[in-house]
């Protein structure tokens, strides 16, 4: 017995041309009325106002390829190795990578909303009514649905998700910049502390020699025990600096190990031997064009956040207008499993629906206003990021210029202090001057040499901060 086909809910006769044109005109009118007030030509990102001192036709900076791996400009293979390892194993970078993968997956979810959805189904039913025999019913079929994106709400949501993905990628790059800079700063501080430790030990050796001479002179009755105690106090004060410097060195080693994704003591054997403080090549131009700041990953991330916020405004605006969807199903019905493949009845249905928001208490409009406020927040956040970028560059340039000048003066002072200490030591051994002069010259020498080592480290760290401020450290 042939199964009876269900009647389609759609009319069998085709609509007339005039009716089709009228329907199209109605849809276009609704679409035009429902367009968002946000124009696609609205500039999503404010311009960067760079100080006049940075602009000019001769403004130049290292190319982006040089800034991408700026740590190689220090010509220190160990530093380059530590930065490379940190970029692979640092936990903050791994977290940022996972956030990027999540953002890409969420973008794909939004993209899937633009396509029809198809689901398969199967069912089996056994029913009995009164004294009648039980009957079976088996069905397999496909169900499909599609929401027609007339007003672009889904497309705007996809655009927002795409902008979020780009922002997540820029955030990953910004994390890479920060981690590379932290590794370089910790390494430079370590080498600077090792240099200061060596200076303290050398001065302690000299002060021990002075203490021994003082003891000899006191035993010979040439001086009193006052000079001996003064010499001993000076050497003990210098000796007290050594454990503090050793502690700082160990702390820097531990920081480098954690930054590279290792236990704190993992780099002890590698970093214990002292090495000089590496210095970058001083060929970085100090006049910087505006486009240089756009290399910064945090600036790019802020730009993408503005684009995402703008797309969400459009998506919220589109939600205020009617929604259109088409659905359908196609299946086979049979009384037994065996007849599903040959004599089953075909059941099909097609339907369309329109959802028109009539009254929601102003929720849809409030949602648009909320997204507009979020857009203003994103723009304000972008301005804050740009101002911070300008400040970082200004601070790094001023610090670099000042530390170079200071280092030159300190070098001259250390040379003069070394000469004075040598002369004082010789004259004191000959009995020509008192011990106070020797003591003062030794203290001055230690302070001057320690300051030179600190200033030398500061110059290198200033280069790192400048490279970071310019957006270097990612490809």
C-alpha cells in the first residue's frame, strides 16, 4: 500500500512577477531603514601625533628586519640563545599562543553561522491503541536550516571575531616583545653585577694589602692602632658588598631560568663564569618617523580592538530588525527496517519564517548603546597605548643620551681615581703622607669603578628599552 504524501505548506503555483518585485522592494526598504548609523568609511583608528623632533624628511630608523631580532646586535651568542629559548618555552608566551588558538576557534564558530546547518536523524517507534495490534514506525531523514543574514548581523559578528583574532595575534607578539626584553635586561644585569663583583674583589685585595702595610708600620711603632682599625673597617665594608652582589647574581640567574621555562637552578653552571657586559652597535638613528610606532604590537592590538568594537556596534544594530530563516526536512518512513531502502514513503517539508521584534522594553537599543560605549572605550584605550608608546620612546632616548654622557665622565673620574690611589699607596709606603689620604683615595676608586660598571650596564639596558619601545622583538 503506497503511503500518502504530505501536502507541502507552500502553494504549488509560482508567484507572479509583480508580487516578486513587491516582495523585493519590501525587503530592500526594510534593509535601508535598518542600516546602522555607523558608516563603513568612519576612520576606525585615530592618527598618531608624533613630536616634531621625531619627524622630518631625513628621519630614519633601523629596518623592521633588524628590529625583529635586535638582541643579535649585542653580538653575544649566549644572550641570543637564551632569548630564542624563552620565545619557545616561556609560560606567558605559551598562554598567549593558546589564547590565539581559542580566538581562531571562536572566529570559526561565528563564520559557521553564515552557512546552512544540516543534521541527520533516525527514529523508531512502537505504538498500541486499545485492542488493536501494536504497530511499528521507522524514520530516517535530514533536517536543514539557514538564517538569512539580510541586515548583516552575522557578518558583523564574524568581522568582530576576526578583529579579535588579529588582536590576539598582536597580543602574542607583544608578549614576545616583553619576554625578549625581560631576558635581555636580566642577562645584562647579571653581567653588570658580575663586573661589579670583580671590582669589589680587586679593591678588597688592594685594601688587604694596605691593611698588611698598616700592621707592619704599627708593629714598628711608626703609627698607632687607629690607622690599623681604620684600614680594617674599610676592608670589612668592601667585603660586606660581596655577598650582596653574589645574591643579586644568583637572583638574576634564577630569573633567566624561569623566563626560559626552566627550574631556577638550571642555568647555574652556564651563567656562573663571568663575561663582560655586551654592548649594542650605536648606529640607531634618534629621529623616528610616525610609522615606526605602528611596529609596536600593542598599538596594533589596540587598532584591532577598535575594529572589533565597531563591528559589534553593527551587529547589535542589526539585531533590532527582522530576522529571516528557511528550514526544511527530507526523510523516509516505513513500517519495517527492511522497507526503508526500497518501498519507504518519502516525507519532505519546507518552511520559511520571519521574526519581527515588536516590543522588548528598549533592550535592543540599550545593547546598541552599550556597544557604542565599548567602542569609545576601545578608542580611548588606543589613545592611551599610543601615549604610552610615545613616552617609552622619549624615556629611552633621554636615558640613553644621558647615560652615555655620564659614562664618559665616570670613565675619566675612574682613571683619575686609579692614578690617585696608586700615588697615595706609594707615598704612604714611603711615609710621605698619612693614612687618611690613602683611605680616601681607595674609597673614591671603588666608588668610581663601581659607577663605571653600573653606567656601562645602564647604556646596554637603555638600548634594550629603546628597541622594545620601537616595537622590536617579533616577526
